[in-house]
């Protein structure tokens, strides 16, 4: 079993344990072909790990903070962002709602599917995009092992976030 398969299995286990513990129904994966249709609509491919999460684990509702967005909602948020004054970058898909207007987003053009933080609260679009994780796999591992900044006992002095320099070239 390769690393991606192991990670998908760990996420699936975590989701199963969570739904059992909270008495909620498990998330339902996307139907066959829905991820492909989404990619055609968006005009770019989803990172393979993200597509596998949606098609094998569930269409959102699990993961850090408020969980992964259902794919249709992620697409709607992406289109709204692209049409807004925020100058949402091409190929950067909202991934998870972090509350207070913030989103974890996946850079679908990045080889590692880097995860970016969109933090609009200061009100300046040039100061709204930060590096969040070097890749989607790492972001998920941090969630699974409780080491990501979204853990309950997070101290903001523990992490460094750098502005995402590519923002202006991708709008």
C-alpha cells in the first residue's frame, strides 16, 4: 500500500470513528463522474488526493475545523471569489471553512497541492493569502495527528505563516 492509500485509509478510519462517536450519518462520496464534471466546469484538474477524498471518503463534512466543503460549494465559493474584488487566484479552490471568513484553500496548480490560508479580516487583498501547508497530504496528516494549527490548544506564536508571494501573479 503506497503513502496516499495509507493516508486515505487513515482519513476514512477517522471519519468512521467520528460519525460513530457523534451519531451522525457518514459522508457520502461523490457519484462516478462528478469529479470529472467539476474539473471541466472549473477548467483545471483537482489534485489526485483531493479527488480521491471526494470520491472515496465523502463529499465534504469531515476534516479540520468545519470540515471539507462539499465540492459544489467549493466550486461556488471559487466562482464567487473570482468575481469579487478580492482578486481570487486562478486554480486555488476553497477546501475548508475555518470560520470568521477564513478558508483553507488548495492550489490545484501546485505539484504538491499546497494548502493556502485565505484570511480576509484585515481587509487588504494583498495581505489575505498565506502559506498554510506545503501540501494537501501534509495538511491531512497534521489534522490526523493533531499537530496542525487548527488543534484546540493552538498558540499562534508557535507557527510562522508567510505571505503567499504568487498571489498577485495568479489573479
